C-alpha cells in the first residue's frame, strides 16, 4: 500500500510550489475515497512536516448525515487535527428540483471551501476526485451527447483546489482502507441504479472492466489525450473571446471547428458565471450548427435564447447578454438628503449608486475621475434625482440641440436588448444623463447632458455620482 502514499507524494511535489512548506485542508466526507486521502496525507504529514487540517460539510439530505458529522469531529479530536465543519441550509425553492439542488450544492461547497481555507489558514483544499470519477463523468457526458469539451476531465489542480488521488482508482483507495483497518461510511444511495451515474458505475463500467483487460487504464489515458488536445486548441483562443461581445468578421475568420468549439466553450463559461447547470441546456452539436448558420446569414436578431443569457447579433457584433442586468423599477432621492462628507448609497437592481455633494474642483482631480463618474451642476438638478430605464420620447442635449435617446442608441449601434440595461438619470423635467453598463463601440459609460456640465473655471457646487455593478 506504500505505493499509494508515494503516488500522492509525487503529486504534491509536482503541483505545490515549495512543498512541503505548505498547509493542506482535506475535504472529508467520511466516505471511502476521502477517508483514504486523509489517512495518506496524515502519514505523509508525519514524514514531511506540512500542516494538515480537515473540513466537513453536512448536507443534511441523508439519515446518516448527522452521524457522519459527529464521527468527523470525534476523528479530528482523536488524531489531533484542526478542523472546520458546517451545516448546509437548503432553501425551500431548491428542494423542489434535484438538478437545481445539485448545482446549488456544488456552489455552496465552493463557498464552504473558501471559508474553511480562511478559517484554517490553509494554502490548498484537497478533494478525493479519483480515476473512476473521471471515467464515470466521461461516459455520462458521452451518453448525453457531447464534443471534446464534455469528454474532457477536471484538472488535477485549479486555483487552490488540488486532487491528489486523481490517477488512483476507487478500488485501490478502498483496499488501502481495508489493509490499514480504517472504518468509513458507505453512501446507501450509491447502490441505487435508477440514478444515471450509479448505473454507469455499477452496470456499464463494471461490465466493461470484466470483459476487457486493462480497459480502465486505456479509457483514462484516452481522456488524458483529450485534455492535451483541448489544451492545444485553447492555445489559439483570441483575446476577444473574453469580451461580452465578438466582432463577427473576426469570429468567422476562424477555422470551422474553432468557431464551434469557442462558441460552445463561451456558452459553458456563461452558464458557470451565472450559476446555471450547463447540463440543463442539453446543448447538442445541432444547436451549435444552427447558431453558426444564423451568425453567417442574418444581420440582426437573436441567435439563441437561454435561461440566464441570450446571444444577439447586431451591427456586425455578436453580443452575449446576461439577463440578470434587467432594470424593472425606479429609485429616487431628495438632493437635500445628500452629504458633502460621505457618499450616500442607493441600490438599484444589480447596481450600487454612490452620490455626494462637492465643491472646489481642481484639474488634477477632474482628470482622475471624469470618465468614471458623473459631475453634475447641483443648482440645475432641482429637488430630486430619479434613476430609471429609458422611455420612448426621452431626449438629451449632447451638442447644441436635443436628440431622442432612441436615435442616439441607433447611431451608436447599441443592440435593442442592451438598451434595456441603460440607466437614465433625470430630474422633475428632463433627462440629465445616462449610464451605459457595458462597453459599446468605444463610447464612454457616463453620458451627461451638455446643460449640466460644470464649468471648472467657476465655483459651483456639484454632484459627484458613480454607478457600479454589485
């Protein structure tokens, strides 16, 4: 069994800089995989002297959950290891959907790891993802219908998360526990073959292993080959991939496969950013092919609508529009309530608006803040400032004349769906300015009516106003 300890040591030495001068927290569920990882690390700690701690999250969804948590605390006290444990509180709306729960629980675990890392002052969180987990996920995604991205596996290391037993099988981990007479908890739900992952593990993979010699090694090596291929493909990712819009001409210069791959990858990343389970999209190759055909043939319109974001083509750009930025109400404040000492903060949808009264502007101060704030002549604003979405008929004076906001948005080539995210500032009689919460054709984000400009050569009281996404 010493070869498992040697294998984990080689992993730590490879992926952790300055090992063994580090601190590691084990994510310990009390199941066989994480218990084996814990005891392997405990043995290595005694030999190499790195700091070791453990964390346990009680999901509260099985009868054994409280028993596992109690056993975890007893074990930590027995071996003299620092630990952190917490209980998951499941909102009622999450309990109604298994798939929603899976995604929610995954995100809650990540938050828990962040807390554990901070409380235990550790450099890394070690999870017990192993070779069989990788192979199960491969088949699960394959049967759902996937390309190279879905067929790839999780990385051995991502930020502070490390997976030291990623190339060790469940069987080997369990044999380590038996050999060392270490007790662990069995999750009874693992034998329920109505669950797809269990069916793949207990029926499909088991039959493959029994029939084909060394099939586990062959499948795992194939998955590693896919990972290497994707790393090579991703080396061609252009800088504009990370923007919230792509120039269609630039996108279509890519080879056909890269177009498909990058669009798929972008959709997957947007799902992750919006805490949405990518598997719920059932995103097929056909969906990507249809989307690419639309990109190549239409001038303006929706390419695809998803629950948390849309893909919209307009003025030669492909926009990825997150729906959480929609403005559905308005908020106002009395100017007399504003302070000259500290900022007054308003919450408006997904934005935080900070407002303050000021005097005595100087040129160096102006240059530092002008493009990231509104500086408005206070005396012209009246009694209130109102923040809302734009309305048909709204006008603003940008040059020597007033112009409709609708016409400005058309001239500036702002797509229709993005116009709904623009915040308009008005007083009792007219539009003072508007804020564009995204990059648009190199336009500034803060647009102020010419009538409300502050003459920096004269002494006026002014309103300093900054808007930020929460």
